[in-house]
C-alpha cells in the first residue's frame, strides 16, 4: 500500500477512534459514576484519558509501514 494512502487511512481511523472513545467513555461515566465522589471521577477520567493511546499506537505503527531491511 502506498505510504500516503496508509497515512490518510490511519489518520481517519484515529480521528474516529478518539471521537467514538470519548463518547463511550463519557456515557459510561455519566451512567455509572454519577453518585460517586470527585476522586473516583478524577481517577476514571485520568485512566480513560490515557487508555485510548494504546490502540492509537498500534494504528500509528501500522501507518509507519513495515520495517526496512538493512
């Protein structure tokens, strides 16, 4: 696959991932954490704010393409 096409597809997928993840994480927090103290909210949003990075790293690795042989 051409590197520019791979980068374009990866960029679109990352944008969709972030938007979808934000909606799901916020909906979950609203439904499940409404009556919990502030520190539970803080911990949840710190954890969920960092968790999206793992799938994004895989997409970025895919966008970079295969490793070159020496």
